[in-house]
């Protein structure tokens, strides 16, 4: 009797376990195609980026330009009262700033994404002032590069400008300054961008 009771209890336990397991699967959604086959294959992101760059070079796709900041309309000057002796003149109200839609956009964004895909062990920064790259030497703080590439130790190894983003005078000033600092200076054309797998050799070629 004890053996039969034990067998019967085991069968009841097994039925309860199977019912619980099916209920658990229905909650977790193991049969969902998103969980079973939704993982992205390695290399897919890189291949899709290279296809996008190739399509851009052929003129099949375009990259939008940066959205200009809205310019506040100048209000008509209001009549000002004569200043009273002993009181400071009122300060003119400043226009309210507006946030850009994207900090990096247009062709600069395309080159940034290409660098992120081809230089995964590096860090990429956009719109960097040259004055931040040295501790001495006078340089115009207004001079910037479109992209700055740093190695894993956060040391700058290369600076990138788009050809249509710099005039001849500023290009010469940037080139000379970066040469003194030992930082490679690259000027890329939007129509002949290197592939992501070519960037490492381009940065460290002798």
C-alpha cells in the first residue's frame, strides 16, 4: 500500500509540474519569434554601414544637413527713459537659446558612424577645439576639427576634417599645429570616404 501511494503521489507531482511548466512558458513567451530568432548576427551592423556608405557614394542616398538654429526676430526698439542719477541703466534681455535637433548631423555624422564601426577600440569626439589638445602654445580657440580620434588610453592620434568644411588658411594653420603635436591630420571627401575596415591602416600608416 505504501508503494502504491508513493507511486500515485509521484504521478500527481509530475502532472502538477508539467502543468506549471506550460503555464510558465506561456508567460515568458518562449515560443515568440522575437525571443527565439531575434538576435543580430555578428558583423551585420558593419556590413549594413558599408552598404550605406557605398550607396551614398553612388548618390543613391543623401544625408540631411544640420538644421540651422532659429534666429529670434529683433523687436522694435522701445523708447527708453532717461537714466536717473544714481541708478544703473537696465540690462537688455537676451534671446532664449534653442536646442539643436542633433549635435552631429549631415556628412559628419556619416563619418562618425563609420569611425565607430571601424575603430571599436578607439574613442571618437566631434567638433573639438584645437586649443584643448595642448598645454602650451597660442592657438585660436575658434579653430576646431570635425572629429578627433583617441586611442584606448584617451590619447589623441588623429584629427579629421571634411574637405568642404575648412578654407585654405585655416587648413594650413590646423595642419601645422597638429604636426607639431604629432597628431595625424586627415581631410576626407564626402564622395570618397574610406571603408570602416580601412580606417585603422589610414590612421597608423607610416
